[in-house]
C-alpha cells in the first residue's frame, strides 16, 4: 500500500486551540507540489475551516 501524498495532523494547544499540520510526502519528486497534493490540501483546509 502506498503512502498518502500529504500527511495531515493536528496538535491541541492550551485553551483547546489546534495547530494544523500538512506534511508533503513525495520524496521521489523532492516534495514538489502536484495537482493531487493541492487538491488534498484544499479539501483538508475546508474541513479544518469548518472545525470549530
């Protein structure tokens, strides 16, 4: 099974705030952005925006 092109993580901080982290995971292309990666990041950003 291949690894996802972008790894997403969240860290919980004081007061319940969160830090969202997107890690590029495309070593063979030196982590250059592909259209797939941009689509994944945009979709996840929309989810994070809706998370209150």
